[in-house]
C-alpha cells in the first residue's frame, strides 16, 4: 500500500501523532506535488489505494485521487539552478576575519587575513550585473560572513556604488542585504545604510545572558540594533538556538518585543552540527524541545505582530528537488563557491564546492560542467528519502551537512525535519478544517465516526 502511494507522490501519517485518537484509524494524506492535504479514515486510504491499483471505486473517491495526483511537473517546482544565468543573488564573502569568537561558529577554522580585492569585487559584479548573463530584471547582493562583512565597510561601500552604476547601465533593479554580528557601525555608515536602503540581518541571541555566553558583546549589539530601528532601517534578527536557550524561545520573543520597538521579523535556527563539540549536545530531546518551543514562541510572536520564522519553516511553503538551489558565492580569494558556508581553503570540502574563480584582473571563469554536477545532487540521490513524508519539502537536506555530519547526526536531523514540517503542515490543515466546518477537528472526527 505505502509503495503504491509513494510512487504516486502521495504520503500519509497517522493522526495520533497530533491528536488523542486511535493509531492507524485516522490519517493525514499529503500530496505535495499537487499542494493537497486532507484528513482521511483508514477506509478512505484503502479506497485511494484501490483506485491507484486500477479498481472500480465510487466517483467521489476517483475525484479525490485525481486531485491528489494532479502533480506539478518537476520542471515547475521551485526552480533548481542549473546554469549561472539562473542566479539572481550574489553572495559576497568579503573577508575571513571576525571580531567575535562565537561558540557555535561553523567557519572559525577558516579564519585568515584574506580580503577580496577591489579588482575581483568589480569583476564579480560586472559579470553578475550583465544582460549577457541573465535577462531577469531584479537582482540582489548579499554581504555575508565567512568573517564579519562590516570589518570591510569600505568594500561594501565600493561594491554598492559600483553595483548601482552597473544596474543603471544594464537596466536592472538591485537590492542589498548585509548579514552581520551587529557590533560595528562605522562613522557615517548609518546615513549610507539609509540612503541605499540596505536590509540589515543581525545575528544576535536576544537574551543578555545567552548572547554573552555564546557570542558576547550584548550591550554593544543591542544599542546598534536600537539605533538602526530608530532611524527606520529594516532590521531582522537571526538567533541560533542551542541547548542553552532551546526552552527560552518564547522569552526571546517577549524580550525582542520589549527591547526593540518596531522590530517585526525574527528567525530562530537550531544550531547546525558542523562543530564536533556541538554535535554531542544535539540529541532527539533537543530537537523535540526546539519544535515544541518554537511553535509556542511563534504564537506569542503573532500576538505582537512579529513574524517568527526559520529556514526550515520556509520549506513548508514550497516543494523542491533540492534543499538548497546552490549559490553564486564569491570567496575572499576570488573562488566561486556553491555554498557560502564553504568560503576558505581551510574548511572541509572546499574544493568540492568551488566551480569557478576570478583572476587578479577581475576576469570570471565558470566551470559550467562542475556547477551542473554540484546542483544535480538532490532528493533523488538518497535512498533513505524514497518514501519520506517530507521529501519534496526537505529536498534531501543540506548537502554540506550530509557530508560533514556522521550517520547519527544525519538520522537525528532527518527525524527533526520530518517532525517539524509535519507539525507545521498539521497546524495549517487543522486551521483550514476548523475554519471550513466551524468546529474543532476532534468534533469533526467524532461526527465522522457517527456517519
């Protein structure tokens, strides 16, 4: 039964995972490629299988199966990158330096004095903002850490000035984002940020004791966030959740609401198991706590008109062949990487993710065959994904984590992703049913049992 459903990209799980009902009596039936989810009895599921097997069943069941199997063509899924022309964002990793020593930093072992040269920077932007490369109208430029981008503030200014000139010449709209630890606002930077409409994403753990434990510099970062918000700068906060603050996510939301008036976007990310000392602190209990506390915190955030999200939650909104579409990322040494987490030759698998380079004169060379091979690795590459309920949401998980983690960390993360996405899907399905029938799901189920 399960194999036949899976071949048709239909997945199911028992509703007892979410409600106090008898196991394997009620199910969530989920067809991600047709954007369909429904609550079904065991008999409903048997009838669906019967139609798929070619048996004659009622027209009502046939219509349901038609809805479940009205699949989006793979080519119409969230687009998997295949060529350099597909990228509308460039990630500029300006340096491998940092003024912090965060306890969970994935790039700490890649520190160096390397800084992207002006020639390489302009060469990358000339290549990226070009009608010869792409015919899209909107582009974005992200200044991201391999270090702390604000340590190279003059390069950020140069990049934005040059990019705006190129965009005007080539008829593009371009937007800018800086992902920063929030500790640095050089003289004159606030006016520049406002004038050029920079989006500021601050990596900050919100609670003073947690920030000072894991990242330090709480007061400095807090004051800079407040200053930016007071001047109308669009600021969002990205917080890493570890075993130290996993149970305090609602408290984090309340603190953000009270300390940062005007802040409307938070993102909580479970700590990634890239550091050996971190792996040992992430177990099934941690992940279960993250899920429970995240969704509780999300309700609190909604009451305060704050959007609380997570990179994992965003995977509920669309179906993908691949967890990450890959990146057009420029490393400080001029290498072109498919993963900004891999920005230094000192980090594992650096050469595996490099598919191009910029020479000292700013000429960009792309290995098109290697890029194509890099993005070819997707959900169909892993046998364990075959019958997974969330395979088309997860896309096989992060390829870098798949390489760097061990089998146990991979198992834990897969279980976590399944539980998290199932939980998010269930919340939406429950809300939809209760809105349509104007009664609780339990009442709907009890009524169906009487019929």
